[in-house]
C-alpha cells in the first residue's frame, strides 16, 4: 500500500495513549501522512482499507537514546561494565569502522527499530571518524524510512593504537558539523531532525562544554543529547548543577541516564523543560545506579525510555518497558519490606510505563505535538500488534499484553508519516539476506582488527577517568 490514497484502519482495538482515554474499539483515517479522524465507525469511499480486527493499534514507540552504529557488534558487551565499554567499544572497536560499516550499522539498526515498532529514535552518533562517516550515518537513517533525531557526536574516536592517538573533542568535528548542518541531508524532509551530542560532558571542562552547547544552539539543534550522572561513575561532577549555575539549561537539552542526579538537579531540569532519557538495561548492568525514570517523572521531568546499545541489548522497547516496570516495583516493594511491610497495591502500573515509551518519549523530545498518541492532526506514526499469536492470545487487557507479553514478531504493521514500512510482519522492500551477508562480513572484519589491539595502555588511560573503580 502507498500513502498516495487515504488509508482507513478498521475494527482495531485502540490504545490512543491520549491521557484519560482507555482502550476502545474503532477506526482511524489517515491522509497525507496525518491522522484525520479517530472514531467508532468511519467511512471514506476512496480510502485503502486495512482490517485490524486481530490487532491492537497504538502509536509507535519513541526511543530517546540509541547508539545505532553498534548494530554489527551485537552481543559483544554482555558482561561489560561501563569501564569495559569505554575501553573496548569507544576506544578500540570504533577506530575500525569504515563509512560503509557506519551506513550498514545505522541502516540495519534503524530497520531493526522499525521492525520492533519503534517509529522515532534519537541516534546519539559518536562514530564520526571523518566527514564521510557522518554522511553515511545520516544516510543510513534516512534510507530506512523512520523518524528520528540525528545527534552529531563531537567525541573523537582514536586515530591509531600503536601508539594510542586520541583526543576527546578534535577541532575538525566542530567544523564538520557546520558542513553537515548546511548539507541537503536535512532539507527536503522533516523525518530526521538535526541534533548534537557534545563530547562526554562528565569528562569535559565546563567552558568547553558551554562552547559546544552554544554551537548546537547557533546551528538550531532540535535536541542536544548528553550522558550525565551515571551512578557511581559520576564522582561528584554534577554537570547539570554546573549548567544550571551557568544559566545554560534549556528545553533543547536531553539528559541521558541520570541515576545520580540530585533533587536540586532534577528540579532544575524540570523547570528548564529539558528531557531525560532513561535506559534501564544499561543502567542496571553497568553500575550506573537504579534507573531514575519514575522518580524523575514524579519530579516533573519530561521522561522517556531508551534502548542505548544494541551491542548488548535487543533493539525493541518491549524489554525496556518490562525491565523498568519490574525494577521500580522491586525497589518500592523492597522499601516496604525493609520497614516490615508488604505491598497492598503494586505500583507503578503497566499503563504508566507504556506512556513513558510513547507519549512520554515524545514529550522528552518536545515532539508531542506531532507524535506519541493517536489523535487528529498528529503524524500517522502507528503500529499494529497482533493479538492472535501464541504469546498474545487471549489478550484480555491490551495495555498489559503490550507491556508484558508482546515481542517484535507480534508487530504486524508499522507506519511512519502514513507510509507503510512493515506489512504482514515483514519489512517492505528490504533485501534482508543481502544486508545480513554484508553485516556479518563487516562484523568479522571489525572484530578481527580489534582483537589485535593491546588493551593494556588504553585500560591504564581509562583508569584515570574512572578513578573509583573497585
């Protein structure tokens, strides 16, 4: 099907994610990429009709933080700490990516997201070893067809390992981001927005960080993505407090992780209208502290969820919702148990975490006027999740089933801007066998090159940055 004619989705179980609306049944009319009507029975004589009787229609998921380039390194980080990740991913593997490797990682990573119902994704892209790498990364996202924000990363990956040649934020990146911003990649389409990812805020002197923020704002970055307050790794840097004291907070900032944020920092983020992306699986594995999502939300922060690194975790939002929900329930239950009590009622609810993965993510990105819920006037970024599969049947409670039972294989249809990207469970127009062959060859070449690097001097350098390792 194409988006040239109106599309009428009929007989769906609707999770609109509009606040105050429960599950309902009905139709959705789409024209010119926009939701025109939502209701019980809609007729349009010229529309292509999609029968959704065996599915749940809901807004696409919003992933507020992912390093998409790592797709071909799937599973390498299974037992890594953040220190291991810095040494091996950021300082070794990254140096061996060619522009073609970057296109493959970003393109297939974006397709993986779409396959799983993630229709909007923030790519915090720190694999930009040359202008050609930057062009390839952006093109990989655009070619996939999803919505997102391409955050140009100013972190300098190593240029060599014998000896180690690296600097955190080389000057050429600041020049190249101007080139890319002016390039035609961001014109003629509004699905992939321009953003920036400063060199690691926790390791950057404040004057340099402020300079990078000024550059991002000069160039009109929609979002500025910053890793901050990573639990025990924070070492009291208090980046958010420093930015607040400097008057540099604003709604364009998207803080990532944040488990060590103080109450004062949380209040400052909320007041500034900035967003927070919480990546539950990374934070729980790598020692970054308990995921802050529900605490931050209670503090008034625009909070979404992120998947982070597909070099370790699956690229779908179903797992992150479950982990976040049950981790927070466990934390609250443990607090009751420590006082000799037990829960009369379980909180938070499945609906709360589903909102965080859809409309909440849109709010964190200041895109809630376009995406995140099913309502007239919003872009038609929708997914249809089957309810007749072996793990979804019977679906008594649609919200609970999406959060606790569903998997990417249950996502039957994915639509972005009214254009169908996945239909009948398969990505449209994708030569997966051909892409898979290229991806495997890329992975083998990169991992073989990385295996020849002596990690000892890099670990010694990293130990200076991670001073409190035990």
